[in-house]
C-alpha cells in the first residue's frame, strides 16, 4: 500500500500538523536506526521531550530545531530563505541608468602643493 505523500496542510488543524511533524521525526529517527535516547542526547534534550513530539504533543520551536540538527535534517529550514527579487519596472530603470559609453576622467590639479622639486 502506498502512503499519502501529498499533505494538505491548509485543511489540517494545528494539532494534526503537530502530529504529522512528530510522525515525520519518528520516521526519520527510525530510518537512521537511532533510539530516542540517542537523538535526545544529541539534541541536548531529555528523552521524554522527544517522546512527546513523536506522540503529537506541542514543543517549542527551539526544541524542534535541536531535534532537526540531531537528525541532520536542518536543511529542511531552507524553505524559509528570503530571496530578493526585482520587479520588471525596477529592472528597466536600472538598465536605463547603466553606462552606455566611457568618458575620460577630468584632469585634476595636484592640490597638495607638490611642485615636483
């Protein structure tokens, strides 16, 4: 039987989302063949806390980050990266300001009094 791979996060309650995250953590821990005690020690938390999240109980964001680090899953947070984008109008304005030709630099007088003696 195939597992459902597409989760409708919008339709889920907060409790259901927490439960799904906990199940994911349990699945990843077992895939890595680690005990709750091993992951808890690596994360710097107690085993009971890890058990709580795996059973669908709420934990702090800091604890979740510690668990993701211990399971080497911190890359999952890449989704929160903010990428700067430029609008087509701003791009056109920048392109307009771009230099189109070179101009020689104006000659400047040596103002520090050096007469070359």
